[in-house]
C-alpha cells in the first residue's frame, strides 16, 4: 500500500509519517518529497535555498524532476517488492502549492504530475488538517516557501480542502491538532480502515 501524508507546512506530516511507518512494521519504506534519491535530495537543497529566485513553472518542473526520479528508482521497485510506502508529501503538494497557490492551474499541474509519475498516485492520502496559524507557529520558517507567510499557507490549506473533496475516494482528512499521540491514533485508524476495505 502506498500512503502519502499531505498538509500545510507545520501540519505534522514528518512526525506522523515516521510514526505511521514504525507502526506499519519493518516491511515499510519511509520517504519524503522532494528527496529519496541522490538527484532528488540535491533538487531539495536547491528549492529550499532562500537566496534563489525561481519562476513558478521552473519550480514545478524541479519538483516533478525529483518526483520522476523517486518514482522510477524507489517507489515502483518497492511496490513490486511488496513493501508498503509512507511518503511525507507527494503529487498533491504540487497541485496545492504550484497549481492552486502559485496559480499555474490545477488541471495543468495534475496532467504534468501524471506524466512525471507515469500515472502513479497513492492508494491513500492522509490530509492533516490544522489551522494555518497553528502550522505557522509549529514550523520554523527557515525554508524559502515557509518564509512567505500566512497568506500562502491559507491558499494552500484551501487548495487541499478542494483536492480532498474532488478526490474523496483517495483522500481522507484527519484532524492534525491535539497531541502527537492522538493524531497518530487517528492516522492509523484511517489507514487501517482503508486497508481493511
Ligand atoms: P511538517 O512536516 O508538516 O512541516 P513536522 O512534523 O515537521 O511538520 O512538525 C512541525 C513542528 O511541529 C515540529 O517541531 C514538531 O515537533 C511539531 N509538532 C508536530 N506534531 C505536533 C503536534 N501534534 N502538536 C504540537 N507540535 C507538533
Ligand atoms: P517540506 O520539507 O515537506 O516542508 P514542511 O516539512 O515544512 O512541510 O517541503 C518543503 C516545501 O516544499 C514546502 O513549503 C512545500 C513545498 N513543496 C511544493 O511547493 N511543491 C511540491 O511538489 C512539494 C513536494 C513540496
């Protein structure tokens, strides 16, 4: 099973992805986006550099280059080897940030993302819903996108809600506020419900 965690910056994705992967057991691969291959980790460094300015389309294509490499080299082989995958962000991040918040167009970004992954989407996406102000307080604000502030977070949060309503067969919303343990219980319940059904 391929599970992605999504949400605004500071929603608790990294924390919950790690706990979920531990709970699912040793046949689980934990990955993060952008990252997971040598090239994708370098793209990650490039994108997080606050000193660099980049055009929105170029930014999207960098995320997609990282995702294409990760999908072909890591995700597909792992799924073929019957591993479960827990990914800290995946394609919906591009749809929410670049497609909606940056205004490149949701349909356009979905179609380009689909090409980059050759049609691979997660079996289940857990959207951690937190108030943008809570997310901002939690996040350290160090990377380039986070430092752009609350307005971007609000636009991204709204885009995620739209994605969850359009793709309700794949995306489950989980309340991301409260203690780490309580959120983990909710995430695990959502995953178990999906894998049982
Ligand atoms: P994301 O990957 O979505 O940016 P993180 O998991 O890195 O989020 O969490 C951001 C910050 O918030 C971290 O310092 C983390 O320890 C803290 N954090 C995560 N979950 C919670 C929670 N449920 N309550 C309070 N703080 C949290
Ligand atoms: P990440 O390291 O997951 O940040 P955080 O843990 O704070 O949520 O991601 C870095 C930034 O990259 C984050 O602001 C979201 C952004 N991003 C996109 O804009 N598009 C994408 O396709 C992905 C994967 C991430």
